[in-house]
């Protein structure tokens, strides 16, 4: 798999750049809550 990834990375990046949509100025932001595994981790959970 790693040998295959080395040969496919450049063509994949160029294809994705070619297929990239033009920006329209409309942006969607998801502000829904994310469940935290344990209540002890609530204070450490930060979203940028």
C-alpha cells in the first residue's frame, strides 16, 4: 500500500485541484454539539 501511495500522490493531488469547485462566497458552518466520552474531558474539549 505504501509503495502504491508514493506513485499515486502527485496525480491524485493534480486531479483534485482540477476538480475543485470555484468559490461562490457562500460558507456553511456546523455548530452542533459534539458528545464527549467522559465528563472529565469536557473542560479539555475545545473547538476552533
